[in-house]
């Protein structure tokens, strides 16, 4: 903290920081020491600024950031003195709409899609609007939920920024970081940001910012660390809506989620959901993680068993009266896309298996993100589960995300001749544990090893259904 802000604002000791991260610098420089997000939130809550380092893949800049509802003339003067002097005020879209502040341009061609709005000043209590005192008043006014459109004039000397809903999980920018930090620190979701520069006016890089932070006893973090903090504390998905969903086996509850990073919508079909929106305490929850497959579920393609698996899962969980089918969208053919699925099918027509066809197109063997599934289960209070799957990697992945898998139960569906090769590939190439579930039935032989014949869905899990 600078020593020229008056008695009562001076800090003689640097912030106590434990367990901060680091930012990779060029090979000739050592890793940059960063402070913890928790330390930054404490500073923001106390009305002090922090330095936030950008993602190296974006501007590679660093901004001085503070909560707008706490900014003082002294801190505004400090900001102007050590930055470019161009001060922005990130706000949510809802606040900008309420105050009637329009976008600066209708069609932005900015590479980073910065949501710049028309500049404003406070309509009263200011002189020219440019002084540190005037800009601090305007910033506090913009952050005040009681402010009305008539309390502002435009154009002015503060530049509001429209931030993206979802914050740094959706757009890893300083504007979103400012709103996230203010919100997480318990303040109004509005920030003051300005880009840090050297004395000669050039952009101040991360290593120079570290020295500046140490000199002025400021906390310094990265946008990536803030993203990681939010994912760790909040999870990837956010619950949006729930409604009853009559199905052929019975009435379930459909709970809709949105992935805060990608915007992808997911669904949980739940049996036995409590009035509080969570599964009540009881036996371990029967769970199926299912990735959407248009060709298998809608077109009834016999190249895969996705449609029958989904039907069997819903029936098992509805009959059990307590369970969840997590339906992950945006994961057509393990997350590779519908057209890529069709291209892979064309290669399979030429003799390649699913792994070889995917590799030929540069696709990962399994691109599904199970963090979203784990977060959905956690939100529903299903932390201990019996998992309907033949995929051993799925058990490991969920366990790694904090879900205790007490049992793995096979999900048996019919195996048309067209997808025998797919099942063999799953067994031999991707680690699926396929067991024979029909006593005395002859196995289908594919290549060098016999493939088990699958039973009817209601024979798959003894004691369930």
C-alpha cells in the first residue's frame, strides 16, 4: 500500500500470503510468485486494490482492480498515477440495462470483445468529472443499487464495461475478474480497473508488477487462479430450473443445468428428489452418466447402443424410486460433434474401429468432461453412488471428483450385429469391463476374443427393477 494516502490507510506490513500460485515466464526468468485468491478477496473486502495478471494468451497485461463501492479519492488518485489513467468500471449487464447505459458501438470488431459502454459522470456532487474525487463518486454511484438513470449524465469520464454472465469462467478478462472478486468478497458486483504501465508509458509486465506489488504491499493474483478458485468452490455447472417429467416408467423430476464455461445445457432425470431439491439421506444412489447421442437415440442407429442404454437407465432408476440419470449434452460421440460422428462412421465402413476412426480425425479417444457430471451429482446431494456402467475409467474419474462409487453395476442392453464391433472395441481398446450376463448363451465372436451376449435390460442388475 502506498505511504502517501494519509494516516489510517498506511500498511507497514505486506499481506500475509500462503500457498499462492505461479505464472510461467520466459525460460530466462524464474516463475512469478503469486498470492492466493483468498488473500485477494480479503483485500477487496477491506476496500483495498489488488493486481490481477492476465492470461498469457490474451493481452499479457496487468490491471489494478478494486471494488467500485469502496473506492476513495485517494485510491482513485493512486490508480491514475500508476496506470494508463483510463479508468473502466465493469458492471453486470443487468445494472447497465437498469441504468439505461447503452453500448458505445452496436457492432464491435474488438478482438477481445470488450463490452465498452457510453462514458458517464455523476449528475451531481462533481465538478468537471475528471478529478480523482469526481471519478470516485461516479464509481460509487454506479455500484449503488439505489442509483437511478437520472443520477448520471453522459458522456462522462468513467467508462463502464458490460461483463459476461458467468464471469471469468466464460470470459477470462480483467472486467469479469473485477466483478467476480467484488461479488466473492461480499461487495456489490462492480469494479474499478485500469491497466498498469511503466513510467515511460509502456505496458507493465507481470514481473515488474510483482516488484510493484511488493513495494506497495499489494496482493497480486492471476485470472487463471481466480478461475481455478471458482471451479473448486462453485463447480462447473449451475442449476437453472426443475420440473416434473412424466416418462413411460413413471414420473421423474427433470433438473436443468448450464455449464458456466461453455454454456452447454445438461439435464438430470431424478427419482425420489426431495422437496428441498436434493435427494434425502438413505442408501447409495443409483446413477447413470449418459452422453447425448443423436444418431443412437433419435435416429435409432444400430451402430451404437446409446438409445437402448438410455431407455434402460431411465427404467431402472424410475423402478428403483431413487436415482439419477445425468444426461450430458454437447457430447455427441464422446464430445467430438455430430458431423465428426458421421465422418467416423464413414471410416468404420472402410474397416476402421471407433478408436482408429477418431484418431484419424485427430479426436481424443474420450473427450467427455466428467467434472460437470460430478458437480450435478454433488448439487443433488448424491455423493455416494452405485454406478450403472461398464466403463472402469468412469468410476475412476468420478472418484477423482469427490463422488464415492460404492458399486459398479453392469447395464445390459441388446447387441445388434451392427454394433458388435463397437462393443469389442470398447472391451479391447478403451477398458470397458464387459461380462457375460446370460447363462448358457453362446458368445458372439469378434476377431481374436469372444464378445459376451447381452441380456434384456431388466436382467442387468440383480435386485434393481
